[in-house]
C-alpha cells in the first residue's frame, strides 16, 4: 500500500525529498531577477554603453590620423581621442562602481527589512544566501563586461573593415575576463562592507571612499613615502633613484587599480615588452618586435593570479563573517 501510494503521488514524494542545493538555485534565480529588474542595473548598464560608444568614437577619430596597421582591432580599445579617454581607461574607473553598486546593500538591506530572518528560517542552507548573492552579482558583471566589449568590437569592425586575427581575439577575451575579475573584487569588498555595517549608507560611504583612495590617491601616497625613505635631492639622490622607484612601484602595486592597469595594458598592447624598471643592459641586444599572446600572459601572470586571489579572499572573509554573525528576529 505504501509503495502504491508513493507511485501514485510522485510529485508529493519529490517535495518531501530534501534539495541537494539547499535552496541555492532558487535564491540565485531570485537575485538575478532582482538585479535585472532594478533601476540600479539599468542605470549602470546604460552608463557603460554610453561611455563605450563615446570611447569608440574617440578611438576611431584617433585611428583616422594614424598610419599603423598592426593590431588595429586592439587599438580601438586603447586609443583615446582628443578629449575622450580610451575604452580601457573608462572601464578601469567605471567598473569598480558597478561592483560597488551591486553589493553595498546585499546583506544589510535584508537585515533592515527583516527578510533575512525569514530566509534563514526556511529549509535552506544559511551559506546559500551569501553564495547566491555573490554569484548572481558575478554573473551580472560577466554579462555586462562582455556585452560592452563585444559591442565595441562589432561596431568598430563595421567602421574599420579589418577583421581581427585569432591572437587579437584571445587578447580581447583575456582582457574582458580580467576586467570581470577586477569588478568582482569590488563586488566582494562591497559585500564585505554590507556584512559588517548595519546600514547601507555607511557601507556605501566606506566603499566609495576606498575606491577614490585606491584609484586616485594611492599613487600620490606611494610617491610621498618613497621620497621620504629615499630622497632624490642632491648627490645622494642620484644613488637613491633605483631604490626610490622600486619602493614606489611596490607600494603602487598594493592597489588593485594599478595591478589591473598594468595587466590590461600588457594584454591589449603587444608592443609592451617589460613591466616595471628596465636597465640598459637588459635592453641591449633585444630585437624590436611584438610579443606573442603566450609571452604577454607570462609577463602579467603574477598580476592575474593576484587578482583572482584577491577576489577569493574578499569573498571568503565575507563568507566567514556572515556565517559567524548572529541573526536575531
């Protein structure tokens, strides 16, 4: 009788069976739908599209007066107009805002509205909440970055009429993937602030201040510290030049913005053969030419590894803090 009852009601038997995902798939779809239907996402998406079109217009105007025919497809992403920054420069400044806007109120909004208590009281795993929020935001970031990148390439291809080579496509894909991870880093930082701060306004102020410092003032602070440690005045300054530059470079590389800029420039420009300080002895005997895609990746491999590690670190800290927090009704 029990077997026949189960066979007669397979749907009810499946409902009683616990879900292996612990509610993650449901929360993931719900977070994706919230992002796609929010005015915040639409505003950010329109901003990226408009800035990408403006940078493409400036790049095409700059390429008109150039006689270079090597890697002209990649030049659309690195060439700036008379008063318009390049596509790569726009993304370096704007994509952190995308990550920050998608995550600064991910947890504290649920807590202030009282919906976080309802979520954890359901038969779902507690870690599914923060996992779904981060992965949904990462999915949105991937779609936005690759959409604007492919859009610029397609429109530029129609304008210049020169098809890209396989190496150029590999470089473009690697650059867009690097940009996505760079944006995910700021998403992880914003989610961490959302977990630590009770109010969304406080989390927003912290992440915006951090973004302004790391993108604008970090290089200035690094230069001041290097000049204090190794002064460049007088005869002694001549012998301190190397130490001064190395210290300033190491301090600047503590900023994700500087790491991303170095890696992006190397991936999009095959003419970049060195990163950092280069001596005349290293340049002697070197043949003029372009680096292959594999050589450029090897050159920036520490940057790529560090970027991925920072993304994992930011999310891991957010995960640990969220799992240890007490959620009261």
